[in-house]
C-alpha cells in the first residue's frame, strides 16, 4: 500500500536511509541503497527535524518560527517533499494519535 | 509533481577543491570478500579465473581497509562476492564499517544465510539487504543457479529479512531463458516485501560471454520486458521502486559504465586488488594494485590501471569528437575488450562504433538459435549442463 503523508503524520527515516553531514565533501547527503542524494537546504531543514516523534505539523511550526515564514506555506511544502520521499521508499510514516 | 529536493550526486571533489581532476572522491566500494559461492550462475560477473580461498585477504586486512575507506571519503560499502556470507568474519566487518560511519549493504544469494546470522548482521548495523533471484519458480530458478532447493531458501531468507525490519531489494538478472517470468518475478518481489526491485539484463563479459548463446534475448523480447517494467512501475508507484537496466547490445548508445572508469567507484577483489569495476580483471594487460602493498589513498590517485581510462583524454574516434563523451564516457571498457580485443576502443554497443552492426547481428542470430544448455560457473573453468542443447 502506498503510504500517505498528511499534516498529522509522524515521519521517520527508515534504517536504509541516512541523513549525514559529510566532512570530506562539506555537504549534507542522503544515503540510500545504491545511491547518494544531495538534498537542497529546504530538504535538510525538514529532514533534520524528522525524528519519529514529531508530526509534520510540529516540524512546520518549528520551521515557521526559525525562518519567520507563514506556517501554512511551509506545511504544504513539507507534506509534498515528504510524500515524494515516501513514494520513493525513503520515508516511513505513522499517524499521530489524536491529542 | 513536487519539485525535486534531492538530486543524484554528480562528481564531488574534496571540500573546497576545484573540479580540475577527471575524477572525484570515491562514493562507494564493492567489497568482493570471496569468490566462493554455493551457486553457479552462468552469467556470474566474477572473472573466469576465480580466486581460491587461500588467496583471500585476512580479517585484519579487511578491517584496516574499512578504516582507510572511511578516511578516503567513501560513503557506502557493498559486501559482495561470490557469496559474502561464506566468510565467517562478515559480522565483524559490518560492525567495523558501521563504527566508522559507512553505509552498509549486503549483496547475497541468501542460500547460505541463517536467521541467526542475519540477526547478528542487523545488530552490527547492517543498513540494507539485497537478495538475488534467478526466476519466479523453483524449477527454472534452481536450474539457472545450478543449486537444488536454492529458490525456496531465498524466499525464507527474504521473510527473515523483513521480520528483522531490514529493508530488502530483490535483484533479478534477466536473459532469454527467464524473461517470460518477469511479470511473476515482479509480483513475487512485492510478496517478498521488497521496497526495491532491480531488473538487470545480463552484461556480456566473463561467464556471461561464455554463455551468450544460451542467454541472449531478441530485440522483441527486450521490448516486451521494457513494456512489462513500465506498466509495473505505474501500478506499483509508492509500493516498490523498479530499477531497470536494458541490454545495451540493442541500444543506440552504450550505458555509462560505473559512472565512468575510476571516477567515483571501485571494487576490491578477494585478494585485495583495486579494480575500477567488478569485471575489470577480464581485461588482460592491466596491472592492478593491491591493498596488500599500498594504501588506498595512494592507489586511488596513482594506480596505472585506474588512470588508464579516466576522463576523456584516452579516447579514440568516434568518441573523441562525439558530443556525448562526457555523458557515457565511451561505454564499458570490459565489453570493448571482450568484443574488440582492446579495452581502448569505443564500446561496440554504440551505434557509432564501426563494429556495432556486426555485434548486433551476432546477438540477434544467437537469440534466434535454440541453444539452451548452460556452462556453469565454478573454480575449474566451467562445467557444461547435462542433457540436450
Ligand atoms: S552471480 Fe550467482 S554464482 Fe555468481 S556470485 Fe552471484 S549467486 Fe554466486
Ligand atoms: S561515440 Fe563514444 S562517446 Fe559517442 S555515444 Fe558512442 S560511445 Fe558514447
């Protein structure tokens, strides 16, 4: 089944996806099977907050404060970015329990 | 479609360094820790003359090499072979690789795996498992691998892999005798819980070249295979990724091989030789340096074999004045050697090679001939399958 990312989803990087700052090359990288991806600044900002505990909404709220930007725009961007990664098999999601 | 926030890596040199060299820091290494394997696939990419166990690097050698890899800027290590689980020190190697921050992948036939071994590997930090399959059902799969009961054991190992929450890629090597089972192989990979499937058509050098008559598909079969993959990709979007490698005999342009010779990738053979790709030992006349004699950092910069076909300066015509030379680097050196006798020629898979028409015609006539008998891969130079052609 195709995983769906929504505002209340809790994203987590699975074992085969590693976000890593590489000292030799001085850049952030995403390591996945057979490939190395170079994330842009937006992806790094979002992914470095993905911890398997916070929801996408929590992450967007945090980013909105850090970057002084409207939360709904950031939320929509984050959902799209994370859905794209999930479709590639690079992100796992669970639904947040309703508070 | 959302815009892409993560591009595939291109040539990356050391931080702050100009891109003046025709190669960057190596991204990944294929560690072929042994040539021993219970299977005998007729298209195996190991060289015809395989390394006996007595020549293999020691545990201490490998642990030192793993440290050197991390220092050199390598990011990923693929443990392969032969069958990597045939070495008892595999868990130790994976542990060390995890410790020094390498991304670890196990490329296995899965036949010799046990649940305990897999569980120990998971505890050692293994990031990913790749299991090869030879067909969609035991009769054909076991015949191709030359190992009775192998297929069933692969399915079992795949189940353990998923139970241990290890991510799984299934690798299916395709040729004339199993192409018809591709739709079922795709369904089987989904059932095995794979998040990724590699559908790779055989590359013809080494053992596969010896077996080309029994393996080569026709252009029509390849087209059908491509259509099957495309339909499955659409259907399985978000469920399972499918990587697809077509046989370049039937392409207009060759594949870019290994991202370019000695550019971002290398292979270490069981005895410690540093090769630009897993098949490079099929090229005679190249001198490969060994981690037994030199540091990896020295070898990466200075090995004559790595430098021989780096960049574009070595190229003859038609590559030299071709607009695609930076895109495919003239194709595969091993294939050029196998088919033209010189690794320095344009890969005949390219339509611009003067030998292309001949190669294509030969491939087609072999695809139509009805030869099915394999020559199995083994240490004694190959054994022909029993029974009628
Ligand atoms: S291709 Fe087959 S014979 Fe060769 S190493 Fe892999 S499983 Fe073993
Ligand atoms: S001529 Fe050489 S560079 Fe041009 S497409 Fe063919 S192989 Fe590639």
